[in-house]
């Protein structure tokens, strides 16, 4: 049985309830001391690039001075966080509660393992709990093997404010050995708001589905997240930044790749109303691979005379648009090595409601741009299923739909399965019935469909291991890739 430490701000009873859930999937939970009452979001990491990382947390508004202390882990495993970095805060509101969302960028002296603690004024917010430990990013160009996780369409609670499937799944991610996580969009339901994302204290329907104690607090203190935007959440935030850009900053990745992470006006493709939406695209390196996080999404309530797929294409992917031109230039500048692309709308999908985005397909669109620059694999979300798609022709690439992070599941095969669909599983919550395409058989229960992907890179061999909430693996495939032209 594996073990972990889960830290909660409130009564040990809360930890006891979660322990019962995680112990049922083979994860032993040890409850430790409560954290300081000022802490409203457990510390979590983003932007693991080179020898830097961003530490994020949230507090009440009792002090306007926040900081992170950090130190290197020594050969014996000890760590004393003596270096101090000041934090910067943004005022947010969760429910009706005013809070401060903090971030601090740690510029580290070298690769290795480090520990840290978060402070509000003189208060150690972790109180009697041990310092979280993380490992720096795999150095660019290194051929050392590493793994990362991919997760999509998550952050949804039921009427009681719970989601046992997501809790179990994130428990599996926390013990996967992944160096970092990349989402494929729709991070927080239904609107990706600060209330939907929530905090450690508030609990209820559509509340604290990300930062509640049973969710990202299980993972984020040691495993950084890179966020891909989705259609849920593109309307929330401030005039200059979306909620996701506030909560999940990727400042170094954006800056070093010449990407973008702002809200800006889109007017007025396909008769859509002029509106402010997040633009977010960037790239970063890990080992011998380059990772491209892209915007392929549109507001569901502003289709104009088109569809959300055609609007996204017109706004983001017509040749000459800013994202297309940035991606074209960056791909051309990084010809060697493996390349992975992450975006929300699926290139290929056998889910009837969230079907293939044909506007992104073909030589003249995103698929052609990625294929002509030797992208290895694309990872998508939007459809709440699992699906593996084979390359559709010479020079193209396989793609995955991984939308089983915890949002309400959907079935596959409501229409005839396509030849591109090698393996797919889904679930109908209304019919309580599994469905499948390709080489898969219909799952017997929903817990087989809630899943994440563990992707292991070893030289130019890449293994994708889908893993469900009970740690069961399925449809494991290893690709022998070229690593460039």
C-alpha cells in the first residue's frame, strides 16, 4: 500500500473522511497538524521551467505581506528553507469572501530537489506540517527518462460539494511519479470562476472543486501544473486576466517562448459579439521534448452565425492570426527533438455532442502546421471520454482525447465508429451503460472511464499509459518516434 501525507486546515474528521476514500484505492493517508487559519488555498506549483518555479497560495486579507522561504534538500534528505522571496497578491472573491491570491517566483541556483514554506507576514501558514519538496524541471536537451501526466475536464462537484471520482483520480496522479501535469482544458465547472475553483474552507455545489482539501491539495504542493484553456472558464476573471491566468500563472514559460497570457478583445468573427476572452499560448522544454500549450476554445454563449469550432478557427487558427504565426515561428525554430501539443477542442472524436473539430483538420489548419513540423502526439479534451486516434495519413500524428478528469461522463459510439478511432471508452450517466469503439470493450462501470494519462519519455520512445481512478491501466501504447526531421 502506498502512503502520502494530506494536510488540512480544519478538523481531523475531514482528513478521516478522505482517508477512507483514498485507502479504498490503495493510498494510505496520514493526517498531520492543521495549517494556519489564514491559509485559504494550499500552496501549489506552476511554471516549472528551467531552474525556476512559481509557488502559489491564497489567504484571508489580514495581512498584505506574503513570502516564500526555500532551501535545497541535502544528501541526507534534510532541508532548511532559509532563502526568502517576496510574494505578490491579487484580490479575489470566493463566494462572498474576499481573499488574496499569491504568487512568488523562485529562481533556483541549480537542478535538484528543494523545499519551501509559505508565509503571511510573520505567520508560517503550514504551521506544524513538513515543508513540501519538489524537483526542478528536466534540463533541456537531457536524455534522462521522465514522465508527465495529462488530465482534462475536471473540477466539478455534486450538489453536496463532493466528487469522490476526482479525489481518487488525483490520489493516483499524486503517486504516479510524474514530474509535472498538463491539463487539456475545462479546469473548473461550470464557469471556471473563483467560486468554482474555491478554497479550503467553503464547501457546496459548484464550489471548491479545484482548491478544496480533497482535490488539488492532494497533488499541487510538489507536482506543478501547466494549464490549457477551455471553453468553461473563458468568460471569468478581470479586465486583463482570466481566472485561470490569475490562479495558474506561467510567467516564465510565456516570457521565454514569446507566448501570450492576457485577456483581449475578439471582434467579431462569424457575426459574434465583441467580447474579452483569454489568449493563452506558450511553450517550454523538458528533456529532449518541447511542449506546446495552445488556445483552441470559444465561448458557448457567443456563437454568432457560426459554431464554436468555426469561431475558434477564425479567431485563433486562420493563417496570419497571432497564435498561428507564433506557433509557426516557434516550431520552425525548434526542429529537433520530440514535440507534444495540448489544446482543448479535439482533432478527432467519436463522441456525438463533442465531436471532431474538422476546422482544425487538414494541411491548411492546425493539424497540418503541427504535422509538417514533426509534432509527435497531440492531447485534447472537451469530450468526456477516453479515445486514442491513429495517424490519419503519411506525415500526420496520433492524438488522444482525455476528458475523464471528473466532469460528467459521456458515451461514445452513438454514431458509427470511425477508422481513426483505435480505442475509445465512454459512459452514459442516464443509461448507466458503457460504450466503446475500436479495440475496446464497453466498460462495466463509470470508474473505468475516469482517468488520466501517464506519459513516459525515454529517448525517442514514448509510452502512454491511461490509468483509471483505481490505478488500473489500459490501452498502453509505446511509440518509437523520430525526434525531428
